[in-house]
């Protein structure tokens, strides 16, 4: 209404001036006045209309001039609207830039596909992972595995597929497709290498435990059935019961090792450090080893290191006992086993060296894996669970040390527990003997010698 009143006021003013000119000058002059005024009025409006038309073709690159008369509020409002729209567009652009930057930094590859599976957009991870460049190219030009093509062509792809990509050898990726509200689809590529390894380890663990338990359970069931169905003499009955007892002990050792390994890996095992007398510990384990060997091996101990270390007594004892037990199992009768405690490179080394069957070079990296055995038949015959070295490795990791393995196939092995310097405790100084005490002892001893 304001613009209408402003326009009518201008027309009314021109008519009033024309009437005054016709009254005081002449009708002809008034006519010329009105013609010139309305012509100028038409030219001004035509100029502003041309300016608006010119501005509307590229509103983001041109600004509006200041208006006069009824055009002033119109152009001012359009200018304000254009400024607000530019500010909103700049804010939206900045927000989209931040979103794109964040999406580009995601480790997962994201690709937007149209209804024909052409690439509309991809983040940096997807471009690097799949070698994507440009847009409107079919995705199967970049991911060429046949299983992916079948997954892509399924009417309603569900779940996910796992692929090995040539651009990332040794890595496993999971591909998922999600349909958007439009005809577009979002392809997500996620690196699941660590998860795949864990899944494989979990599957292997279950299979190994089942395999290890199956043998003693079968033996126990067989002997128990025999005891129930046959009328045996006392000697046979005791023999069968002895076999059942031995197999139950094998299962018990397996369960104990599994529980200890689980507690070490989860960190729930208490870490109660204390001073450990290594000399006393190794001497006691030497006696146990000789009893276990039953005279079949020559077992010797050499002590050349400090007497005490800081460690969890039960864990250090378990680690050394596992090494000694393995040495006895895999050393033929008449062989030699040496236990040594010394300081090397400022570390404490507890070494167990044997002249046994040795270990092939290709098996050395896998020795500390759970249930890994170089010779499965020999290990089971000797009663091993396949968890001993895995336990030893984790015990040393908890103590900040290492398990060091050296072996030559057919010529024996050396397993060493390396304790860091900070765990070695200095031996207490020997008590000082005063010269006067020596003299007194000499005088006291003189008459006895005489």
C-alpha cells in the first residue's frame, strides 16, 4: 500500500502542476508539461525494470543500485534479501565444507552410487582404497572382484561381503550397501583385518580345545564302559582306573593352563610383586626336574647372577618349570639339560639349554602360539597341553621382559627368560670382619690346635 500511495502521490503532484500551468500560462504549456513528466516517469520505471531484469539473470554476481521514489523500498528489500541469501549460502557452504572435511578423514571408504551404480561422490579414503577418479563412472570399473559384482547385482543386497583388495595386500575389507531415500545407494568399505584375525583365532581356539579334550574324554568313556560291562580281575580293573586317572589329570592340566592363560591375557591375574630368591628357586626346581627325569638325563645348575629379583614368585616359578618340563619331554634319554642364571647385557638371563631334538627354523616364530606344536603326536604322547610357551611369553610380557629362543634342529634348544635391569636387586654386602675379632679367634684357636 505504501508503494501504491507513493506512486499515486507522484501522479497527483504532476497533474496539479499541469493544472496550475494551464491556468496561469496556457493549455499548450500544460500539455507539454504533462507529456514530458509522464515520459520521464515511464523512462525511470523502464530503467529500473531493465536493472531488475539484468540483476535477476546473475543475482550472485551483481548488486542493486539505490532506488528513488516507489523503487526505493522495493530495491532496499531486494538488496536485504540478496544479502541474507548470500550469508546463508556462505554459512551453508562452510558447513558443507566442514562435513566434507570430516567425512574425508574417516578411515572407512564412502561412495555414493546412482540408480545405475555410477559413482556420484567418494571420500578420500574410498578414492585411495579403490582408485576412484572422476564421477559418473561405473563402480565395477574400480572394484573388479566377481563376488563384488554378484553382490552389487543382487535385487536387494543384504548383509556384507569380505574382500581382499589388490590395493591393500594382506588386508581384509567388509563391503556394505545401504539404500537411501532416493534411488541412490551408499557403499561403505570397512577394514576388518584385525577383527578377521580375532575371528580366526577364536575359531582355532575352540577347535583346538575341542580336539585336545576329545582324546581324554574318549579314553575315559571307553575305560568306564569297559569297567561297567566286563567282569575284570583286580589287576585289570586297577590298570583301567589308572588310565582314567591319568586322562583326568591331562584334562585338569589343560583346564588349569587355560584358566591361567585367560587371566594373564585379561589382566585379572593379581600382580603381587615380591623379592624372589632366584638361587633358592632354581635349586628347588632342579630337584623337581631330576625327579621328573628319573635319572634319564644329566641336569646341572650354574648360578652366576644376583641372588634376588623383583617378580611375582608364582609366575616366575611357573615360567621356569614350563621350560624345564619341555626340556625333559623333548630331550632323549642320556641327554643333558643345563640351567643357568647370569647377567648379560645388564639383563638377568635364566636359560634352560638342552641337547634334545631341536626345532625347525620355520616353526620358531609360532612356538608361543596357543596349541601350536611342532610334532603333535610326540607332544600328546608326552602329556603336553600346547599352552606352556604361550603362558611363559605372557608372564615375561607382564614383567617387562622377553622370552628368547635359540634352536638348531637335531642339536637342541635354549630357552631364556630375560628380566630387565630394574628387576635385578643388588646382593647385600658381606659382613665386615674386624682384625681384632680375627686375632681373638686365632688366640682362641691356638691352644686347641696344640
